[in-house]
């Protein structure tokens, strides 16, 4: 399972913000930002706080990418 926060990073660029701005404005720890930077899961509460601050929805922030097991041609 891979979680992509590319939507969040693109949204920050559109709003002329960086990860430190997000961390300070939403009161997130540096550990939470580090987890998101590595594509690791964070709590729904964290995502809710970000959505409230950036006026967006979960689907604007996160994308679930399934791991490919094979190409199905076996």
C-alpha cells in the first residue's frame, strides 16, 4: 500500500505555502510532516485539520496507489 500526498504538495504550491508554513498554521509536528513526505499514513484528524485550513476535501490531499503484484499475463 502506498499513500501519495502529491495533491497536498501541489495545493501548497498553488497557495504559495511550504511545508513549514503548513506545520505552523495547522499546528502539526515535524514528525507528521516527515511521515507524509515519506508517503506514510497519518490520522484522519490530521487530514481534517489540513482540509479546514486549506478549504479542501480529503481527495484533494491524498491518493491511494495499489501495489502492482504482477502484470496479469502469467
